[in-house]
């Protein structure tokens, strides 16, 4: 049985927004740099065009499966998406 933590770990909202924005910007720039159409990438991922659009706008976030698939499509490692700008 795990011991109960003494304090809750809190992440400042500004830090979350920074990474959310960096993730969205990086996702779109990787697609643009490779000259790929949003519809094609969405089809490869098995998601709707608007789903990918919302990820690239930072309105929603992909799951782990989708992130790993994006890495294969864009030929990058997962940490590329999580670096701060």
C-alpha cells in the first residue's frame, strides 16, 4: 500500500498553458514543414479532420496512441512535442 502524500503536487496554470501552446504550435509546424495536408494526417491517425484541427489549435489534446502515431508520421521522438518553446 502506498503512503499518502503529505502535499498535493500543484502545477501552475501558466506552466500548463505554456506547454499546451507549445505542443499545439509544434504539432502544426511539424505537419507544415513536411508539406502534409491536415486531412491526410487525420486519415492516417483514424481521427476526424476537425479533431486534428482542434489539437493544432490547442483546443483539445491527442491521446498517447495518437501522439506515438504522429511521431511515426513526422519521424520525430515523443519528447519533441513536450519541449517548451
